């Protein structure tokens, strides 16, 4: 009886142990599952940016890395802007910047000049009295402004042109207004630098208002007997010191009026009674005589910041026994740039003048002037001479007589001076060229 009872107890204990094991298995399976479900819900509610990112795949040895673009450095100085701009210019456009041509017409550039300009990228213009209608009620300024706009459209480049004229006062004014500016000789007799500056500030403002940005003044030739020369009242004074002081005031006045200046006729036309428009004059002075007299006003002009200097078609045997000043490396590069330290623009006198044409072939003369150190060849309204100049410069650039370095030297000076006027947005122009190129 006791044995049967014992067996029953063992069976009950076994059943209980089995039930406990099953219960434990269920509990240990359910609790982790519940814990995972809670973590998964919390993770889904966390913002995406806080989630742990998946590791990037490791590149295989055969993968080609993406090229990294080198950022272009933005120019900081005017010189850097001009240098970058010049990389977009071809040789013909550069040569076009190195000439300044006249033309016929008072309301537009007439043919054949227009065709020459467009085919050779002429970049600058000079106005003469025949281009101005001073008899108009406003003295010619309104029509000149319209003409300047047409010139800018005709040069065929986004680089603004130099538009020049000679307004010196007295007999050389081109326009008409009251009171008319007095002559250089009158300014010299007044010996009033402030008066001279005020007069030319008005001239500068009137010219820039008409779209003209370069006045071919002051005349800085000196002569002991001014009225014996062809320049007459255009000479400030027989006293080099007075000419220097008034000349510097004229330059200051033009700058105050927003206009560029050009001193002429280097190294001095006052030592001869002959006219370089009709003949090649000779100035027989020693170097000491030139330095102590004729060069004094030009030294003052350089110190005053004159923008350009015009070179005479005159022979100075003491400086160069072979070539006239406008063809002479000793005069332009040696004396003017080297000894006197001039860093501005060197412009030739008019290439139509017989002081040049009786001694040189026109195209060869243009190349000689640039090789001597000149920057801008000036020629009035004679289309055949303008074409010959452009043909010769183009040929000389092609055969290497005019090197790219020599061309770039002048073009850089020209563009820097144009940029200094404050009317050319070179960054915008460069951006437009980049867009057009691509």
C-alpha cells in the first residue's frame, strides 16, 4: 500500500517538473522578443540624422577617383585683372589697341574707315575739328557725344576706346562755349597755376561729358622766341620753369575733370622754326642744352602724373644721329623711359605728317615706332595709310619682328590706363568672354 502511494508521488513530481520547464522556456522566449520590439519602436522614432550611418563600401583597386577641380584665384589688383583679360585676346585685337585713327564724319564713322576698323580691330579714335560742329547751338558737344557712342560701337571690341582730341585753349579749342579758354601763352603770362588748373578742369568735364576721355594737351615745347615757331601762342612760355609749373597745373585740372592728359611734343619742338607737318626739322642742341631747357617741362609733367607723352617727328642729332625722335630707341626707351622714368603711354605724332613720310615708308615706320618703345601709332583720316599701318604691324607680329612680349608690354599699359578711367567693368567683360568661349 505504501509502495503504491510512493509511486503516485513520484509521478506527480515528474509532471510538475515538466510543466515548470515548459513555462520557463516560454518566459525566456517571450521577454527578449518584447524587449526587441520596444527598442525597435524607439529607434524608429529617432530623427534620421542621429542614426548610425552605414559604412561606405571600400573602393576596389580598379576604381578611378573623381578629379578635383582647382579653384580659380580671383584677381585682386588692376594689373592681375588686365593680365587675365589679355589671355582672352588674340594678336589682331592686341594690335588694334596699339593704334589711334581718325575718320570722316560728324555723326558716325564713315567708310572706308568703318570697314578698316572692323576688319583690323582698331581700338582707339582721334577727333579733329572736321568731326565737330562747333556752330551748333550747344557748341558741338551734343553731336560729339552721339559720335562718341557710335565710335564705341564701331571699334568691334568690348574694350572701351580712347577717344582723343586736342583742346589746348586759344586757337585750338574745337568746340565753342563761353567763356572760351585762353591760349597757353596767356596762361604763361598770367603765371597763375590755379587759374590754369580751373580752366582745364572745365575742359576735362566738358570733354568727358561728350564721351571724350583723352585731351592731347598740354603743349610743353619751350622756345626763346615762341612767335618765331609754327606753334606760336600754343607755347606756354619762353621760361622753362613757368612752362613746367603751368603744364603741371593743366594736367591736374584735366585729372580733376576726369580726363586723361598727353604732353607734347617730346623732346621739344621749340628749338626750330620749321614745321614738322611739312618738313623734317632738326634741333641742333647738345644734350646739356636739352636737359637744362627743353626737357624741364616734361620732367615736371612726369612728376605730375601725365598719362601720355607724344613724340615729335623731329631729328635731334645729339640724341640720335640717324632717326627722328618718333623712330628712335635712344630717345623713347633710353631717354624718356630709362633716364626720365616715364611709365605711361607713348603716342606718336600724326603719321600723316611729312616730317615722317619724307623719310620713312609708312608701314615700316609704324613697326619702327613700336620697336623703339612706342605704344600707340596715331594717324588721321587717310584710309590708305591706316591700312598700311595695320598690314605692317600684322605682318611684323606674324614673322616675329614684333614679339608677343613686346606687344603685350604696350597692350598692358594701354588697358591699365583705360581701366583707370573707371568706366570699364573688366570683371563683367571677362565673364562675358568666358561665357562666349564656352
